[in-house]
C-alpha cells in the first residue's frame, strides 16, 4: 500500500493514540539485535514509514538508513531524521550496494505483499543487505484472518489542537484482508476527510520461516514486542541470523 500525503501526516498520531510506543519498540529491537550481534554498528530499516523507529535507533547505532516506497512517508522521514539517508525504493527490488549489521522490517509491511513469491523475494532482498553474522528482524501481521471478517472499529484522537477520528471495517477472503478506513480531521482551519484501503495477506508462520531459511538465515520466533503485546492476536517477531 502507498499511503497518501494526508494519511502520512496523521500516521504517527493515530498509532500513538492507540498505545503504540515507537521509542520503546526501537529499544526492544536494539536489544534483540545486540543479543545476537553485540558489535552491531549499522542498521537498515526497510519500509521505515515516517522514520519513527529510526529516530530512536539513530542514537543507538553509529550508522542507520531507511527504505520507504511511499513518497509522502519518505519525505516525512527525511525531514524528521537530519543526516539520515532514506531511500525511496521498493522492498522487492531495492539494492543499496552495501551491507548492514542489522536489517529490520516491522509493522504490517510484509503482509501487504501480494503473494508468497513476493514475500520470499522481499526477504531475499533484505538478506542480501546483511553482512555475515548480521541480524534480520521481520514482523508479521497475523497468521489467520478469520477473526477479522466483518469486524468494525473506531477511534478518536486529540493532539495539539486537532481531533482525528478513524473508522475501520475489515473484510476477508481466504487469507486476504481488506481494511477500509475513513478519517476525519478537525482543526481550526475546518474539517478534512479522506479514505484509505489497506490490502494485506495473513501468511502462515511456515511461509515466513521458509523465506528466511531459504535466504540463508537461521530462524527463531520471538514473542514479546511492545505493540504486539497490546494485540493478543499478533504473533511476535521472526529473527534471522546470517552465519558468520
């Protein structure tokens, strides 16, 4: 999914209003990396969005970079992260010409891929940017979409003179999930409305494990991630290590 400018501008506020703590998650990601590669100095965040995780990670690693496909998100990330390179690129095809000690891809980014083949391609691209002994972390979305079918939800957020309402509706077809979202933003200038549609796939756990393993990484599944802890149905994180 390529987020529009209006969604990009409220993206962080909406998630923070739902309890997501980007800074705490970044600290946890750092811990997971260093438990497996204590000397890690460089990190690449694939599908980095607005750079909310990189803002903290930039203080924990000597060198960080980001990759983001949506121009609106990439621009916000560059504005937020002074001196950090954020590449406008697709996770299926990107080639930065260098390797990193750690590569992460968190959020529901990989779930937005269209097929198992695309999942494997993206994981292979990320693994190609990992040095020997390096660590890759991939966050899945859900392993089953059945419980989402027909679900509706709504939230209201207030921040710095703005009020943002979000209404969502989920429709599933097999392992495919469509989330329709309607936003209304009220501020002193008036009301602004826009819609977004997210299409995602509930890849089974075995697809993630096979993709990382076939990319030449050892694979483990780790529970306990601050945002995932707030979503009991969310599975956790896949952690892969490239043999030294």
